[in-house]
C-alpha cells in the first residue's frame, strides 16, 4: 500500500493549497490513503466541523491532532464522535475520542496512531510507555502496517520514539514545530522524519503573520496570532510504500503555490 501524510495544516492558506493540489497529487502518485494533521486548520487554532468536512472532501481520509485539538472544544467533541478525526491517544484517560484507528486498504489493515510528547505540552500520559503497549496490542491483533504521527516540541523525543520502535512500525513522522527537517530515512524497515513541516504560509513565522511574534520577541508583549490575508504558501507531505508492515520506499513532496513543478526528496536508506 502507498500512504501519504500531510504536515500541520495552518489556516485558510493551508486548506486552499490542499484543495488546489491534493487530488492531482493523489492521482499522479497513486496514493491509497491520506493522513493529515489539522489541529491548526481553522484560523490557526483548532478545527471546526465546516473545515473538517472541507478537508475530507479534498482527498484527506483521516485527520490527526495535537495540543490545539481542543481549542474549539464543542466542535472537536462532535468531530471525534462522528468523523474520522483523532486526538493524541495519550491524553488523560476519560477524554472523549481516540488516537488510534485501524482501517482496511486493499484488503490490508493499517493502524493510524496519534501521540503527543511531554516537553512544553499539555498534561499527557508517558508517550513512550503508552506506545509500547499500543504496538504490542496491535501486533497481537496481527496488525502489521502501522503509522504514527508524533506531535512534539522536542526533536529528542521524536528520535527516542524512533529508536524505540524502529523495526516494529511502518513509519513515524513528527509534527508541531511547523518547520520541516531534512532527515527523511528508512532504517530497520521503518520510515522516519523528525518533522514534516507546515502546509500553509511559508513567508512569515510558522504560518502566522510576523507582527505579533516580532513584538513578543523584542518587547515581551504578546498578542493574538493571525493568519496573513495573503502569502506564499506551501504543501508538504511524506509518501510511504509499505509491504507487509515494512517501509520499502519513502519520499517527501513539496508544492509551492507559485511553482508548477513538485520538489521531491527521497529517503536515505540504510
């Protein structure tokens, strides 16, 4: 199977570049299933029902989240109960929703897992111990194809989860920082990327208008972050070929709003 993962979708510019390009990319590369982190898709903070439906119609099959998942609490609760939407599975017990979904693609099972790190994040259960139990349970159910969106601030946490689980899962991709890393690799049959980067405005500060971040950096006085009304946008996604639970090929696609051609980066293999 061939799956794809799209990085943090930020606001209307992120949604628009997906609407304009995803179906074409999906057809061109014969992608079977698309996962996307969309916790910032509604004006940068959270996800509304309207925007969720918009993204699903554009060719996204399932949506993952992170620390902003519940910024629009009422709508997110409804989404978790009715739509293919996940939130980090290691949020405290008793919270509505789940961070694990097993789907069938061309007769094969694929598990999509959403986890969140601990450093500079809301209170969550230990993601490393949580992941070990999850993977063991999935293997006992004979689910071999496993993708993890690890939403974390610290690159070290993402590397730790990779070192722990390589050879046991098909792919791990980090989200949250909105800044893409250049370490796409396949090791022990597991595809890994520390951070996929944002899908949205690329000519500012992590998808937000630069005025407030600059003000906070220079004076200590903050404000409400805003999505720019116009910008240069980018779509960033990771594509993974999986066979019997093993990543056999992976590459990253970048699509700039003002360029026709796609930028393709292949994974480093062991």
